[in-house]
C-alpha cells in the first residue's frame, strides 16, 4: 500500500511538472516595468538603471546613441501593415503607412504617428550637422531626421531597427 501511494505521488509530481506553463519568452520586457503602450507620461530613468533593464545591444543604441549597421536591422526592408513602438518604453512612434523603401539600409518614415511622440535635438557628433530624433516619453535615441524624404513631408526619419518594436495590424475579421 505504501508502495502504491509512493507511486501515485511520483506520477502526480511528473504530471504537474509537465503541465507547467512553457513561457520563457520576453525576458527583457518582463524586467522592464516602465514599458507601456498606453501610458504616455514622461519617464525620468537614469542610464545606470536602463543598463540593468535593457538588453545590451538596445542599451548602446538607445542610451549611448550608437548606430546599428546599415542593412543589418530587422525592419529596414519589409513593410508589413502595423505600428512601430519605442523598444525601450512602448511609446507609439510610427505607422507602416508612413514607411517608405529607402536605400540607406535603415527603416525610414516620412512622418511620426503623433507630432508629440518624438523630440528633436541638434547633433554635431562625428563632425556632422544632424538632427537627432528621440522618443518623447523616455528620451531614448531613435535615429536622425533628414530633408530628403518623399512627399508630403519631404522628411526622412532614419531609424535604428533595434530601437523599434513592431506590432502587426490585426485585420478586422468579417
Ligand atoms: Zn521611449
């Protein structure tokens, strides 16, 4: 009898283990308590804290203003329908309708989804006169803006893929 009850407990343990949730995804966003696609309040978070939270490759671009290699990011080429959010804080930044095929090797947009979703800053680094584009919610570096884009704005928001999170548009079922 004792053997049987022992056997039952072992089986129970095995069954419980096998039905444990198989998550293990989005480890980094799970650690990022600031990420929200609905909260638009400005964040004041130090770089030392962001360094603890963000994956290293995102941290160096978003917080130390590095630039990812051209033609290497995940969003420079294709243009599925949907929205692009700040990968650091979740702020909605661009719609796929404003994305255009650019030969520069980085995802390019002619306008932001809301004018107040981004801010601009003069950037004279690397002996160049450029305008840096930042996320208005978390002040993370997104890329630069140039005046050689297509109509109607003639602007080109030249963004780092890694600074963006893409969410496909859900097609309304008929
Ligand atoms: Zn942000």
